[in-house]
C-alpha cells in the first residue's frame, strides 16, 4: 500500500529491507504526532537499495522513517533476528570500517552520528573509469571514498590519484558552485 510505514524514526529496527520494485522514501521527522508533519524527504530508494543496514549492525534506533511511495512496491524483508544469525557476521566488519572512515573524514564525528550518516547515504560500487563528479557541473551529491582510489583531473589533465578516505563534491553541494575538477573511479587498492 502507498505510504505504508516500514521503519519508524527513533525506534528499534525490526527488519532489513531491499526494494525489488517501486520506491520508498526515507524521511527525517520534525515535531508532531502525524508522521508527515515536518518531514523532509532525505532519500528516495529504488530497486537494489537496502535499508537500514548500519542500524541493524550497530543496534541503534532508526534515524529516519521509511514509507512506501509507489504502488506496487515489492520488498524483500529479512527479520532482525534472521539478519543477526545469518548475515551480520558477514557484514559487521565492513559496515564498522565504513562508519570509522566517515568519522575520520568528518573530523572526529561521534559513532552515533556516523552510523546515522551511513544510514541515510548510499554505498555505491563504481566500476573503474566511472564518472563520479563532473567538472563544471553543480551537484548536491557529497561523496566519500570508502574503498579503492579515484583519479582527479582538470581540463583533461590528471592531477592526482586519491585513496580512502576522501571527500568529494563538498564545494558544489555546500556552496552551489560548479565542481572544480573531474573525479572518476580508479581501481581497488
């Protein structure tokens, strides 16, 4: 059903979800009893997106409310107990490493804040050569390199290769300025 609540902000996470078809919206709530009052859509999730992985791994409450937005929405739901017994041992180290990198990039951010940021973000595996930041474009995307390396170039000239952890797109996202350089995914390190 449209606008079905799957995850509630500030409550214990009951399951891991994957969107198979349709879309879901992650909303950070303002005040009020109505779950849409003061809500801001912070992320739209589509096929292939998982949520809220970091919160299941860390045991923290959900940083947002997630609702279905398009009918029909088809989801894969894995109850928290099944996740903990079958999948948690395989992903805990990777998620903990990613949260640690976020803390490092954002200058001593606390573990709860880093887990919240991990939850509202999206981990994306880019193929070597994939364009991540277009020179001259204005974007609201803020990217954190969690693994591998990226190649930074300007006007077709390679400037550097950078490794994790590294932040990209902050000038464009925070100041509405064109990206000063092009960033492409490199290889694994």
